[in-house]
C-alpha cells in the first residue's frame, strides 16, 4: 500500500517536473526565435534630479512573446542568462540603446540625456565584452560619456580583479557605472571602495516602505551616507509617492526614478 502510494507520488512529481521542463524549453525556443524576428523592444524610464528635471533614462527590455501576454524581464532575463542567449540579447540592447542616444543627441531638447543600460553578470564576464561595447559605440556614433552601465553586486562575488579591469578599460573611454539593486546583494565595503563606480542605486525594496519601516529607512540613509563618503551619486529607484521622494531628498538623495516621475515608455512617448 505504502509502496503503491509512493510510486504514485513519484509519478505525479515526474509529470509535474515534465510540465515545468516543457514550459522552459518552449520559452527558450520562443526567446531564440524572437532574437531573429526583432521581437524585442526597449522602453525608457526617466531619471530626474530633485527638481524633477529629466537627466536621463534607463533602458528596460520588453518582450512581446508571440501569442502571449508580455513576459517580464525578471522571468526571461534569468533564462537568457542560463542558456547563454543573454550575450546576443545584450548586444541587441546595447545597440538599440546607443541608437536611441544618438537620436536624442540630434535634438537640442534631448541632447543632454544620459542612457543607463542594464548589463547582466554573464554578459559582463564575456572575454570580448569591452571590445563589443567599443564596437557598438563606434558603429552607432554614441557618446560614451552619456552611457552608464548598470551592474549588480553578483559581479563582486567572484573575480573582483577581472571586474575592476573591465570597468577601468571602459571607464577610460568615458563610460560610467552604476551599482543596481544596491543593498540586496553581498557587496563588501572593501571592494566597493576599489570599484570605479559613479553611482549607487538604492533598491526599490528599501524605498517601498521607507516611511513605515524603520529598518528600510535606516538602510536608505546608510546608503546615502555611504555615497557621500565614497564620493558617489546615489539614485533611488521605485519612487512612487511624493512622501517617499521628500524623505529621501531630506536625507540627501539627489536623483530619482520611479512611477512618480514616469513609467517606462516607448521612445516616441518618452
Ligand atoms: P532594474 O534594473 O532594477 O529595473 C527597475 C525595475 O523596476 C523595472 O522593472 C522597472 O519597470 C521597475 N520600476 C520602475 N519604477 C518603479 C516603481 O515606481 N514601482 C515599481 N513597483 N517598479 C518600478 P522591469 O522593467 O520589469 O525590469 C526588471 C529587471 O529586469 C530589471 O531591474 C533588470 O534587472 C532586468 N532587466 C530589464 N531590462 C534589462 C536589460 O536590457 N538587460 C538586462 N541584463 N537586464 C534587464
Ligand atoms: Mg537597472
Ligand atoms: Mg534596480
Ligand atoms: Mg531589480
């Protein structure tokens, strides 16, 4: 009896696993296909100073999966990382964002804008990453001083020396760096000091309850203090209310991003 039940349990588990695996395989196949059929787009979200003036934008990837609802990048980016597709996808993002930057540069009212571009760990660790970025810049004519690459703390877990070398090589050309989702990973303060960073991004998980959760408020203030000490800009992401903005501004935050200022939108709308 027990044995039979056990066998059934296993069979059910196998079936469930098979469903999960099939779904992943289908998702991966669709990702691959969309790379060939121009199935991706970039949306742009404003980054403002404390007066609400737009200083730049973050490029955020959008995927209209054929025959489905739009799929969130937090679902397909990890899969693209695991399968290595991120290398091709990341190159497409870089190129599309640079082309948009060039379009902005050609009009006086948008010529000052900077472009923040997300780079995943696997993409950044490609031996040819520096060459790739420089090639895209050359091909598109984008001004490297207006490009900011957003990295995450996962890059600091291993191979810090390589990370620093790669950053320096790009920094030499004028490219800036922001540390995304700051506070959620495993940055050691010792490494933080050695990285040629320009900006820390306070993760939205701390901004969300900054007015009601004393721990989140303390973390946000600590990051702002750290920015001052290390001479880095600090931008808060996920700012949705004026009260959150005011609290952060009161503690020295000078750059903001979030629905309060604008949602990610297509270039024409931006
Ligand atoms: P992220 O880089 O931290 O981007 C911020 C995310 O917060 C975006 O989600 C944005 O739409 C969302 N957001 C902005 N303001 C608010 C707000 O006020 N409230 C709330 N609740 N959310 C807000 P999105 O576009 O879904 O992207 C999720 C993540 O996917 C990004 O987090 C980034 O890690 C990754 N990602 C997006 N585009 C790319 C890309 O081109 N390359 C790579 N490697 N990763 C990307
Ligand atoms: Mg980002
Ligand atoms: Mg973030
Ligand atoms: Mg995030």
